[in-house]
C-alpha cells in the first residue's frame, strides 16, 4: 500500500502497534472491543468523548468484510 518498511519497524511504529493491541488507554482498542461486543459504531462514537482514528473509514471497511472471500 506504499508504506516504507522502516516506518513500521522503527520504535514509534512498533510502539504504536503494541499500544493499540494491548494498551487499556488505546482509543482504537476501546472502539474495537466495543464493536466486538456487538455495539454499533454510531452508538460508540456518540457515547465517547474520545474517538478512535479512522472511525469513518473503518465503517466503510467493515461493510466489505466477507465480500470476495475476505474475512475478519
């Protein structure tokens, strides 16, 4: 998708991924956990004072899961 390998493998890239996956304070993780519990994205965004990045694009991507053999 055009990313430079050094961006991901650097400390900031790796740290960002680790925090997103394991950090209790991660906005993205919080949104993902709530989505996994079955809450609607619109309800999550309306009830949260902080918004995970990509709330709009994530909704678009979520609509394509399961299409063309893509699973998540």
